[in-house]
C-alpha cells in the first residue's frame, strides 16, 4: 500500500521488514517499482502473477513497512545458479524516493541475507549499473559484496529514466551469507589508475602492468549530471572506458572488493588480484 509519502521519512526503529502478503501488497510492489526507477512502461514492471508464483516455489519477496503500514521498500529474489552454484538472485531492491538514504535498503538486504543463509545458500547475487556511484558504494562498500563479472548490455535497450540512451551494462555483485558485512572503502596506496581522467572527462584507459597487485577504476560522482552536461556523448564515453577497464581487469584475475569516496569528486572501485 503506497499512500502519501509527504510526511517525515521513517527511521529504522519504526520500519518492519517481513514477507509481502497478498495481492494488494504485490500491487504496491509494482507501484513502488515505477516510483523508484522512473518506469513508465508496464513491460518493465514484474507482473503480480510472477511474484506470487516465485513466493510459492522458494523465492523471496520482502517488504519494508513503516508504522502506518505503508510500503516504503521491497526486495524481490528467486533461486538461480552462478558459477554452477545454487544462489539467491536478487533481481530488484527498491526504496521509495522519499525514503531513500534512511537505512531501509540496508535493512532489506540484511534480512534477505539472513533468509538466504537459513535456506542453506552461501551467496546472494544481483546486477547493478557500474556507473551509479551510490549503488557501488552501497553494494561493495557498505554491504561488502564483490564483483568479478561484467555483463555488456545485459537487458538490451530500455526507456526508463535511469537507462535511456545507454547500453544496460551491469556488474554482477556476489555477497557471501557468512561473516560480517562491509567492504573496503579506502583506496590502495599502490594502485594503478586504469582510467585517466581530466576534470570529469575520460582521457584514456591505461594498460595493466604485470606487477600490479591493486587497481582503481574511477567513475563519475553523479551520472545524471554527466548526462545533463550538454555533451551527449560524455556518458557513453564513460561507459565505454569503464567497460574496457573492467573487462581487462577481470580477464587478468582481478576482483572488485570495495569502493572509495575518500575524494568525493573522484569515486573509484578498488580491485585486487586474486588467484
């Protein structure tokens, strides 16, 4: 039930995370998808019948509800396989725009992790846009997920507010259900900078030295501002450079293990070489 959101944002103390129940709450999840991602085409919204079926056969749909029983966030996940391992694939986690940055997303992901562990699963995985700095900081820095897979144009062309005009490139996040959450948020002092940046524009993608243990891959601090800069190709230049850098790094055995905003104007993925 998505009702008026003009009141003060909820705090963690008055938000409850539980299973979504019944058709009305599933419809509320659809409405939340539209609001969270600026979706205008119904074809991009997960059908109620699909969500109901997923719940019946081992999937997981969690809702975050405030003290007035308003749906302020939800997470939709189902069973899948990655690297021949059974995992929980988290297709969507969304929070109402009026309630973002209040801890609701973290509550949903931690409950999702707890449930996956109860199901006997070692990993939760999901895909996210590598050019969205806030998502990268949350997924790798706050939660402690890692990434070693880059999917080029994973969903094909889309028209929603976040994806229009861009290929839907995605990093695949892998999050262990064991241990303490949290990833690296500091830069490596000895890292090789793979993307050469002048101001906020890409100049070049550097080759990886054979002796480099650590890498940085810089992205713009705010992709929306890049898109609105007046130079239509700027965002695509960034996407091309980031794609090239990640594909080369992953092919050479590096893993993205964190994200740093120590310099807010130059946020970076931090990668290390692993056997």
